[in-house]
C-alpha cells in the first residue's frame, strides 16, 4: 500500500511540475556562434535560472525554425512565443522600424544608443498594436562594404551584384547603380561561393560568420550605420505568465540588452582583426567614396522622412536634439 501511495505521490508531483513549467520557442536568423545568438542563449539560461525552471526558452538559431522574414509574423500569430528580428527588414511595413538603417544618421555606438532611446517608444507602440511586446534591442557593429575589387568612388560600384537583405540595402543598390539580389544571412555563404553576389554592405560580424573572406578580399570600413536586432514576445504569451516570472523575464532582458551592446562594441574590433588574419584587406574608404556615400545617405534620409511622416520627423528632431 505504501509503495502504491509513493507511486501516486510521485506521479502527482511530476504532473505538478509539468503543469507549472512553461516552454517557449525563440527563433533567430543568425548562426549559433554569432554574438547575437550567444547572447540569446545566455538570456534563455538567465530566465531558466531566475524562474527556477518555470519558464524554459529554446533558442532556434540560423533560421532553423522560421526564415528571417517569417519570424516576426510567427511571434505575432503565436506560432512562436518570442523571436529575434532585424528591425530594418520591416521598413516596408512601417518606416519607423528602419530608423537605424538610414546611412550616416547614426554611425557610432554613442549615436546609435541615442537613436535607440528615441526610437524605443515608437517600436513599443508599433509592436503593441500587433499584439507583441519589445524585450530588448542590440546593435550590429558598424556597416562596411564587402566587394570583390578596389573601389574609390560610388561610380566604380555600378553593375556590382549586390546582396540586399532589407529595403534600405535594396535602395542603396538602386542609388549606386548595382544589381540588388535578395539574400538572407543563412544563404549568404553559398551565394558568394557561386557568384550570385559579389558585394554587400554589412558588419565585420556577418563577414566573419559567413566566411566571406573565402570569396571576397576587400572590406571598406565605412561605418555607415548600426542596425539593431530586436527581441520581442507575443503579448498573450507574456500575459499568461505569473507576475514573478514576468519580472524575471524583463530583468533578464534588460541584462541581455546591456550585455549585448557591450559585446557588440568589443566584437567590432575583434571581427576586424579576425577578418584581416583570414586574408581580408581592411580598407579605409577614400574621401570621394565617403562623400558619395553620404550623398546616398542624405537622399535616403529625405526619402525615409517623407514616408515616415510626422512621427519620422519627430523622431529625427528628437535624435538631433539629444
């Protein structure tokens, strides 16, 4: 009898644990070894520890659960409880998502932090209207140009097969006379190896993760902008958590944001050195190339402000004031 009682008690205890535990999926688009993905993994571990295992978050890196452009919709619809996206990818949905994708608006970590502070309430409002909650954002290192030849001006970039991964990078291709080809990060290595693209604009991080140095030998350190990844959660999934679990999640998110910004800045220097060690020629852009690119940035800012309307004008004005 005692034996049976013990079995029943164990079964009830197990059922109680199972019932109390909540499991979330968090899809992400970048390699598991990328610093954004590593930061997500640490975030999930922190949540697990802080909630004593009540909330388990599984990170699905490298677009293994959903493709990059599907992740936001998956979180919005509840197919995934949380997810990480590149904000600039959603400019066509609303220009305010892509304020950090305008070339030379914010081209340093200090300026990027200012822009993130100004942009945050707009993001919270946009995501909130779609049934989501912003947890945190982390920037990529400054964007440079990977190209298969030396360039001294935008005129020398005409005709390049240019990887576009967002509306902004597609617009750059249009303005410089390159041929845009839409390629997500998970597909970039193959696209470079097969010659589908021979140039693109991104950070040292992407170049290293995708082994771009095996196909392209020049990286121009233009420091054009610092696009951010955002981690968001489905609002209903968040609301279903008890108060202590919600607080633990938000605390872990705040820690992930602080850690992510610090790592991004530290990794920026590391990636540049690592690319050079792999044979990449790290090039300082000529004054002419810088001037040409800033002209592109001016055109894109004006175009963005026109699309973003009053909110866009207010955001840029607030950024310029700070």
